[in-house]
């Protein structure tokens, strides 16, 4: 499970609202069963959480210039 210290380095993960996904799915299914007719597709957006772990490299404000890319005379 991400976030509980099981991985080293800690991995970056997206946490999805599993309960809400199931709840919304059952609501849609019950509406279809009760109406007896097929329903049109719907789009439901639920919030997700990005947990950035140690496995993700953070971007720097300025590009890093290595010694190899500099011209020396």
C-alpha cells in the first residue's frame, strides 16, 4: 500500500475514492434496473489525490548545466 512505508523509496501514487466509485456505479445500475430501459452513458468526475513520494524527481526552477556541456578553452 502506498504511503505506509512499505516501499523504499516511497512511491508516487494516485489515490482514488474507491467507495464513491462503487457507490456511483450502484446508483447508476439501480436507476437502469428500476426504469427497465437502457441508459445513456454518463461521465462522473470524482476527486483524486496525487501523493508525491521520493520516487518522483522534483523539477528545478532553472535548468542544471553540467561541466561537460560548457565550452572550455
